[in-house]
C-alpha cells in the first residue's frame, strides 16, 4: 500500500534517562488508523531511524470515553518486529502523556504480549519531585528463569571474568550470565562475532551492585542478532532479571542500573501474586518531527 499521503507525527524519546542523549532512544510514530499499519512500511521506517526500537501507535476509539485510552502498539528493531519492548513502551507513554493526552494519568496498550499499562507516578523516594519531572510506571508480565548447565562459548567476551552462574529466560531462551561484581559487568568488552554464534538471541551479563551505590544490580545486554551489538537500556529483560535478583537478594523492590555507555536506571517492584513486574523510569524527549515518506 502507498504510505506518505498524510504526514505522521513522530518523536524520539530517551527512555530511562534523566537528561537528553542518555538512556535508550526510541522513535515513536502516531498513526491515524489501522489502515496505515503496513508491516513492510513500518519495518522500512524502523530501519531508517536505525534506533534499537521504533514504536507504532494506533488509537482504538471503540472503548467508552470514561475508560483509559487504548492504543495498539507494535515494536520494530532495524531488522525485525519484536514481541515485547520496555523502553519503547515507556517512550510511547511519555509521548502520549506529554504531547497527545496530557489530561490522562493512565494509558493501556494492546500488544503481542497482551494488555500493558502505563501510568504517571510520583518519583521513587520523592526524587525529582520538586522539579516536576514525569515518572512513568509500566506493568509488565513476569518471566521465569531456568537453570542452564551449558557455559556459553564466549571466552574472549568474558576475558577470564569469574562466572557465578548461568541461567536462561523461560520466554525466549536468552542467557543470564552472572558475574561476581558490577565492575566486571561494566568492564566487559564484547566479542560480537562469538556472541552472534550463540544459539540464543541475546545474552544478559549481570552482577551485584557495589555497596552504597544505591543500586541492587548492574546488567548489560548484547543482542547483535536483533540489529544492535549492545542495547543501551532494556525494560523487557528486567521482567526476568527482577525475579532473578529479587529471589537472590530477598527483595520485592529493586533499583537496577544498565551499565552501557549511555546508561540508565530502572526502579522495579515485583508483584508475585499476579506475576507482574512494575518498571518505573524517567524519560526525555530529544526531538520531534514529521514522517513524509
């Protein structure tokens, strides 16, 4: 189908960031209707943006006016569509709360992973409250982790760093490699060629945060098969890392740092009874514009 007959609004939002050019950037495109949702065109747009994720929103006007607004939401990397993305959902909520529906406090998204909610919340611990900063909480599905007896063959990436344990996500089989310290996580120099040869889509390298840092754990995610060597900050992996570290540390509330070069902070709360993970973060709009193609 032909696209571009009607200009489409977009924003690039830095998710899990306190200032521009930190956290993880996502492009958010607001489409007029489902007829605009041509998959090949959406993939082409995501490839053009060449960010870790591009989100496409279409409002569903069928629900009653008193209910929370509902949007259909899809996520594309530069090379493929994905089933779940945290930072682009946070970015989408930020765009809607700030530029489209500022009067609303909650928004729901219909996605390939079911209904996801985003709502405005006070800053964790009152941080930033005086500055009027917008914090958003996502309600995501909890993901189990499984034991993994096989050590991944990534000797150059690990470079002798001691591995505490290896697990994998029950959702997609991505590996969770725990190292003994956050410093070892931060110091990893990935060999992307050896990571590409792994059977899984990505590998999470994680470790306990330094005492007194204000964090509980550090993580980095390497996922070259999805068109990015390292994802700067990833909400969705914390659906499994939250339960993983929550069980290890005996905590329901955790503060996570993703130690990529851009870096980002995530505030997590585990809801074991409903098998949900609440993910809070801050966001910054870096640019806005119009798609013409």
